[in-house]
C-alpha cells in the first residue's frame, strides 16, 4: 500500500475508472450481441436500430479510450456486413 497521500488518491480514482470502464465494456458487448441476435431473427428494422446503437457505443468507447481504434473499426465492419446480409 502506498504511503504517499497523492498516490493513495490515485489508487482510489483508478479503481473507480476501472469499474466504470468494466461496466461500459459489458454494455458495449451486449449492444454488439443484440445486433447479431436481430440478424439471426432476420428482423431488418430491429437489426438496423441495434446497429445504430452499437455504433454509438463503439464510438463512445473509442473516444474515452476504453477500447482500441482497430477494435472499433473491426466490429463496425463485421456488424455492417452482418446487417447487410439481410438487405
């Protein structure tokens, strides 16, 4: 355990950030799974709505530096391909 007051504060804030990022990543994965579920159901409207929401989550995760930009690009591409199979 740190003895320096500022380091103790940093440890506390890092833990808060870690938990917030963990929660956001979980919701991001859920949003991605929702797109694939809609594609499995062959529901175009639901898939496009889920795709839009997943894009929003991916962009936000990238801007907050929770995930790498290539992770975002790869998932956007895969999701778009999956939804385009319905059209």
